[in-house]
């Protein structure tokens, strides 16, 4: 209490020092990411269960996806992870302008990713691959003999839209927070000592990247060999 | 660290009188005030859930379905379950007592993230409001379990609103858990090593792990049900090769551990009560501490015991059956250790202790019947009968709610600075114990005889047992209303408590009642083990 | 723990490695290794994810506690998927319920 007035700006009253504050937010963010792992985990479980039951239908669905766009987006997202990492690097040294620069780059790359995603979604909708009453997928006789029904392919697209949709939602939220952080960075809210927000946001962004690193092979690649 | 009670000056500033007005409460970041906010919210919902229960018992007083129609009955037990589990029992001890006590017990000024703490209360109320809105529009009729395909394809009730409410309340639970984990890791006072922590803190740590690791999975499962109803994304839809049982897997991956979210904190309370009123160090501190963690971990490996008759494979059934037996071990460890603590203790029969003793008996019955249910062959016969209903009420009401009330009676003087009337509180503890057994013991019998759960009518031969149960529920209701009255009364007229009315050991008893906003004048330094009643006594004598 | 600052060089190296692995996983996807295709694709994904976690997310230079948190997240994911599969992969293995 007595040190209240002499406390450094940005240090909350209930922490002893910046280090404790930083460690707390860092741990908190990691624990949050664990909840995110489990959140996506439910969908991954559904994927594994249904693919184990009908891999061929999933392969057929997978072949409908645009592998070029998928690979391009993977590269874009990895690039955005690099710029995000550099934003944290700049924050650790209190380089205010560079923080803003790298954050903006990250936002732009995230925007490109989402733009490509829109193009992909539109194509799927045009091809009647959106689950629901309009869904249509012609199953050849051979495939039918191999146990594939239209519904099994629809299940692939159920999962495709659920998983990429949830992923995209995370990107949108991330971009929103990053926009706020650009403003904060320009205002000089982050210092060498106090840049927890940049660091935690970095962790979030990399996490979203990792989800995609798994989604890409699971949705676009597996079954290409069939 | 001096154990001397700080004298209670009449006009001392504390967390209650430091600020006035609605705004000072609604925008508070003080963990103690947030605990009070939660106390108000959950008490309100406990009352509503209790009202539903009364209606259920009233309907079941006669064999015919005469009071309400089958459809209304379905909505009643759904509302009862959803409210009691998501809006009352899950937040009860952690969000009220845990919130109030954990920072104090570890010698911190507040939780690591005070704003997140307040946010969790708002998120909770938002989810609760959605559920209440759904209820006003007729409510859901799926049962608290939201099983597909009924919930996703057929139910014509407010499934989405109710489920979304549960989804949102889940986030508040995650926020609380996350906050506790970080706080316990990062904010402990100097000298307060892990093995000096009160067992209440250990239990909450374990609970928080479950909240953080389990809740997201039920969240996604609920979201997928909503997606199936709204967007045709039918992950559980058999028409596209989906499996409704997969929902059950995801649901119980959370909801079995969730039963430990409800019971673990009350076990933490128990450890505090038993030591305080036997004036003894707990028997086997490390065993009790680690058994909390063991319960948290093992609790995640047993969910399949809810799917024994849901077309789960027989092999998986056997695996889950065996794993379930294992969870009984750490639970039993706790019971043995509490009992051993009583042995040769100087026991005093204050109200909280009455709750604690009642707890042990009821929890043992609940746990043993759980082990019976975990036996594959037995469960096939009693699954979805009143036997199961009795089992989980013995644990959730006989255990968790008794623990919550015991804890509330123990720390009430700390929270409000006032004592409640000893006589009436003992009466209420007794009424609750008797009423509880009268309500739920007959349900074991009637379930074993074959009465299924979730029906509004039943064959005549079950009436006697059902009337007993309904009568018991009336006694139980009186037992719950009494504390409400004398707690409120005590806030104004109760005798002043002083810092340590029970002569108990622990950091929370070394600061004034009610505590000041920042809890400690000076950061405490801990040099002793937990429950060091021996040293405490020596100091008194000296 | 004082903060460790990873050098830009490390970040760039990790970035290049991730790009190369992405290219490799795409190319390999069209080769036919039978059931091994899944294994290869997932192994590459795990390597990529580990690189991100260790270096971009600084776990390599982090406390034991952070490492523990990451590992427990993964272990719980394995519990979720593994025990669920214990049902699905053994359906019909033992007679009776299956027909
Ligand atoms: C410790 C706290 C416990 C709580 C709060 C609790 C709660 C519950 C609840 C709520 C249900 C019914 C769910 C429903 O169908 O709506 C249930 C069922 C069950 N419990 Fe417990 N339980 C606990 C401990 C145990 C233990 C220790 C065991 C076994 C060792 C156990 C074994 C079972 C089994 C096998 C069922 C499924 C019965 C059936 O639906 O056929 N429980 N429990
Ligand atoms: Cu269970």
C-alpha cells in the first residue's frame, strides 16, 4: 500500500513486481491455449472417428479442395507467424515503431488468408458442397461398392466447414485484437518492461497457426494418393 | 507471522464498508466482493432449482400423472438439472468460498487477474439470463444431458437457448479455473511452499485443472448441437454417417470430470473443517493433497461408464468399468484420512462440524453405490433408474451441498464479521441430514425395484416409497430455508465475530473479520506447516 | 527468470524450415505409400508444430512449468481421442452386441 504512489506505471497493485506480473500473464495465456487445444480437440476427435470409419469418402471430399490455395494459405499463415514473432522481438527491446510495423504486416497476411478462404468457400458453395439440403456429390458405382455414400462425403464437408470455420473465427478475433494493439503500440503503451499483451497475443497467433498446420494435411492432403 | 488476533476496532475500514453504492459493487475488482456477488447469484438460482425440485416431488407424490403433463414434467426436470448443475453446484464453492479465501489463504492481495474474475461473474449472469429466457419461453425438454439425436433433430423446445446458456456459463467456469491456477502458482506468500498450502487450496487447484481441461470439450459438443439445429452441419447426424453416441463421448468427457468439479472443492472444505474442530493436524497431509490431483487426473479416464448401454463396444465398457473402480481409491483415501484425523482429536460439535460429519456418511454411501454402478453387469439393470438418481444425489447434495453449507457456516463470521445463532444452525444441519436421507434413500430402493427415471407417472406399488421421498423433500426444504433466514438476520443482528471465533489455524483467521480490502497490512511470511494446531496451542498457553 | 530474446536469425531459420516442410508435405502427399501416407503427413505436421512451439512461442527457453502446461495439453488431447477410439475401433470385436 505505502508504495502505491511510487509504483511504476503499468504494474497492477496486487503484484510485487513486473516479473511476477509477466510470469502470471504468460502462464495464464498458456493455460488459455490449453483450453483452446481441448476446444478444437473435440472436432479433431470427430474427424478421427469418422475418417477411421470411412477413409475413402474423406479422400473423395479432400480431392474437391483446392490444394494450391491451401498450400498458399499455409505459407501465408507461417509468414504471419514470422512477422508476429518479430513484433514480439521488437517489443522486448522497446522498439515502438517496429512493433507497429510488424503487427500491421501480421494483420495484412491474416487478411490475405481470410480472403483466400472466402474464395474457397464460395467455390464450395457453387459446387453444392455446402452441407444441407443443397448438398450434392455424385458417387460413382465403384465408390459405392467400396462403401461410400453421398452422406459420408457430406460428413467430410461438415467437418471441413466446422473446423476451418472455427479456425477462421479465431483469426478474425485475433485480427481485431491486433488492430487495437497497433494503436496501443503507436501510443507507446508497450515498453521493454511491460509488453505482456504483445507477447500473449503472439502466443495466440502462433497457436492459430499450429491449428492450421494440422488442418492443412488432414483436410487437403490425406487421401491424395488414392 | 504472529498468530495473535488483531483486535477488532468498531469503525475499522473493511472490504464491505470501504465503499458504498451499487456501482462500487458492480465494478469491484476485489475478490471478496466478487465472491459476495456470486453468492447472491447462485443462491437465487439454488432457490429456483429448488422450486423445480419441489414441483417434481409434488407430481411424484401420486402414481398418476395428475399435476403436470408428461411434456411439462420433462421441462421441469431439465430445468432442475441444468440450473442445479451449471448455475449452482459448479460455481458454488469455487466461485464463492474459493474466490473469497484462496488469495487470503496464500497470503496475496487478490487473484492474479481481478478483471477476469469480475468478467467471469458477468459472463455467468449472461449465460444464466439466456437460460432463464429460454425457461420463460417454455424451457428445454432434453434433460441436462442434451443427448443427440433428440436434442439435435426432434426436440421442439428451447434447446438452443438453453444449451447456449450452458455454453456461456462454461466460459465463466474456465475463467475462474484459469485464475486460480495462475494465482496458486504465482502469488503465494514467501515461505508458503506447496506442502504448506491448506488442503482447501490443493482441492481448488485440482478442480481448476478439470475446469480448464474439460469444459472446452463440452463447449464444442454443445456448439455442434446448435450447429446441427441451425446450420445443417450434422456432425452427429446418422443420415450422413454420423454417430449420436459420439456426442455422449464428448459430453461425458467433460461431465464425468465435472462431477469432480462439484465434489473436489467440498472435499477441500472438509479437510479444513475436520482439522479445525478436532484441533489436530490432518492425518497424512500429502496423501490428501495428492489424492485431489489423482482424482482430477483419473476422473478423465472413466467417462465411458455413462455409455455402458449406449452401443459402446463391450471392450471399451470393460476398460471404463475397471478404470472407474480406480477413482474410488483416492476418494476413499480422503475419507480414511478425515476419520483418522478425528481419532484422539479434541472434537467440538459446532455447526460446521455437524455438516462435516454428515458429509462423511453421505459421501461414503454415494461413493459405494458409484462403485456398484461402475460394475458393468450391475449397471445394465439399474441404468436410468432411480438408483442412479439416488447415487448422484447422495454425492452432489449429500456431499457437495453439505460441504458448501458447512463451509459457509465455517467462514460466515469471516465473510460478514458476524456470528449466526448456534441453536438454529444446529437444528438446520440436523433437518438437512434427516430430510436428505428421507428423500433419497427410498430412491435407491425404488430404483432397484425397477422404477425408471424421467417419467411423470409410475405403477401404484411404488407409491409408498415415493411418498416418503416427497415428505423428505419437504423436511429438506425447511432445512435450507432456515439458514437463509438466520444468515440474513445475522448480518444485522448477529454478535460480532472477532478475527478467529473458532480458534482455527490458517492465514485467513489472522486477519480481521471482515478483512480489509487488501487482506493483509503487511505481506505475511509463512514459517509453519498447515494445521499446526500444536504450535498454536503452545502460543496460547505462553 | 529473465526474458530470453531469440535472435532474428533463429526466427528466419525456423521460418525457412517451416516453408520447406510445407513444400515437402505437399509433394509427398501425391506419392503412394499406402497407409504410411497418413503417418508421413502427420509426422511432418508434428515437426512443424514443434518448431513453432519451441521457437516462435519460446518454449525452448521457458520454465519447466510452461513446458509442463504444453505437455499436459497434448496428453489430455490424447486421452480424449484415444479413449474415444477405444470404443470405435473395438466395436464388434467382442460378439453379443454386434450382429
Ligand atoms: C464423486 C462424486 C460423484 C458425483 C458428483 C457423481 C455424479 C453422478 C451423476 C450426476 C450421475 C448421473 C448422470 C446422469 O445420467 O444424469 C452419475 C452416474 C454414475 N456414477 Fe457417479 N458420481 C460421483 C462419483 C462416482 C464414483 C466414485 C463412481 C464409481 C466409482 C461413480 C459411478 C457412476 C456410474 C457408473 C454412473 C452411471 C450410472 C448409469 O447412468 O447407469 N460415480 N454419477
Ligand atoms: Cu461419471
